[in-house]
C-alpha cells in the first residue's frame, strides 16, 4: 500500500471534548449521585437478617418507573443535549437502581435459610420493575397526548 492510500484509510480523530470523555464524565458524576441516593435510602431503611429487602425493592421499582417517564420524554418530546441521557439515564438512574445489590440480597436470603423469601423477592422485583417501567411510559404518553389535544 502506498502512503496516499494509507492516509485515506485513517480516520480523523475528534478532539477529546467532542469524543467520549464528556460522556464518561457525566455518567460517572450521575452514577455517583444515584448510588449516593440509593445508599442513603438503604441506611434509612435497613434490611433485617432474613427479612425482605424493601429498600432495594422500592429503589429498583421507583427507578424503573422514572426510567419509563424519562425515556418517553427524551425520545418523544424533548430534543435534549447529547449528555442528558448519559448523565440522567445511565448515570443517575443506573447508579440508583441496582442489579448487583438485588443479586446479593437474593444470595444472602438463600444462604441464611430463607430461600422462599429470596425467590419471592426475585420474582416480585422482576415483575414490579417491568410493570413500573411499562406503566410509567404508558401513563406519560397518555398525559402528553391529552395535553396536546
């Protein structure tokens, strides 16, 4: 390959400010805020050994409902800045909701002799979180449709 041909194969590099660095920064900032809020909620509403992990359950359900509203607004209504979705959707809500704590809670329940509670928690969280995101998105679309009429 000659030098001019090789030069055409190279892709121009974007300045860091326009590339992925700002996205990574806002995801990290949002994640720190969301995780801090989740941690504060877990301190306020602690789990008793063998008990149902209500704080994590409601964190995930509420977070999924907010994701449903947010995704409708960001895709159907509002032409937001390119960093809004990574900051709030991935960062804040990703840090607030928690699959890892959910999995650890199930494992703790099973290991401490409460497998029934663990299975109930597993199923209830999945069902409630999926229902919450669907209901929130549907309700948001209906409200927006009524406001436009």
